[in-house]
C-alpha cells in the first residue's frame, strides 16, 4: 500500500474530461494503476481504500500466477476492495478521538460502504434487468425511455417513504462502468465476503491474515465459491449475508445511541 503512494500509482487530480467514479487495473508484470478524483472528503478516503484493495489483489495475483490465471470472477472481485474499505473504517473507529468523530465514521460506513454497495447497486441491477428485458423484445430505447424506467424503479423501491425530486431519474447515467456486463450484481456478494474477511483481519490471528494474502494470490485458479471457502466463508448458505445484515443493524444501533448521547435528536 505504501508503494502505491511512494511510486505514484494513483491518478488523483480532478481534471476536466476525466471519467467519474474510481477504477483500478493491474496489467501483468507491472504495478496497479488507480484512477480517481480525490476531494479530501471522508467518502473519497474510503473510495481510495477500496481501490487499494483491488491493487493489493492484483499485485499478489500477478506475482504468483500466469497471465491466463490473473483474472478473478466478477462474483468475488469486489471482496478484496470492500474488505479493505471496511478494515480502514474499523481502524478509524478504533482511533476516534471522541464520540462525534466516531459518529462521523459510523455514518460513513452506513452511507458510503453499505448503502452504496447494497442499496444503490441493487436499484441499478433492477433497472438494468428491466432495460435488458425491453432490449430482448427488440425495443429501441432513448435516454427519455431510460429516465422513465429509472424513475419507475425508484418509485417502486422507495414507495411513499421518499420524496423524489426532479432530476433523480438522471442518476442512472452517474457511473457508466456499472453497466459493463452485469457489474452491479457483484457488490452484494463481494461486500458480504468483504465484511466477513475484515472481521477475520481485525479480530483474527496471524494465520487468518496470512491466509487472506494467500487467497489474494489465487487469481482464477479457483471458482468464486471455492475462493470464498478458502477464505473461510461458506457462500452456499445464507448465513454470511444474514450475519452481514445483523452487523449493519448493530452499526445503526450504535449511531442511534451516539445521536442520543450527543443530543443530535
């Protein structure tokens, strides 16, 4: 991770014409390249930690595998990134100076890491499925049609609980790389694995951490469920995602306690 900063792997400047979102690629026999637009806000700290997770996986895989085995299943690929992001947040929580700072970090975990990866991408994947259904029927779609489908998706998801403002229907075009393949679908699985992995990294022992580095080195030599199993997580059952949802609930309970303590409401 230090090399990424010292050797300038990160294109962080905000420039005109630069793609939005954040990306990481690790060409074979070289280091990772991270593209992002850093704005000095906590959410971008988490985005950078996320992309550095990808960089770490790319580094270890390239170091140990042939070019044909360097890819990783889309089902698993967001596990190293989200695991790194959550581990970073836990580090900040542990070192928080007071309750207000702790509340700020917990809010980031909910609004950035978990809401973004579970809720936002769920909405986008539903939208994508509806678009593909129309395309499969031979329909021609314009930007107006996509706006309509996305607003209908938001209305169906939120019901009457959220007031939708004008322009919300445009957010389907926010980060176009999510529609390359079926990318939104990877985040629920990846974040579930990442949550469980982070728990092992933070609360486990040296063997747990060394085992995770070994898993990061396996590339595509194993399928996604076997990769998760190598990391000590059984994704053939619903237990990991149920435990992840319980963990999110605990974070919200902590936020509630701190808000009352700080008399925010």
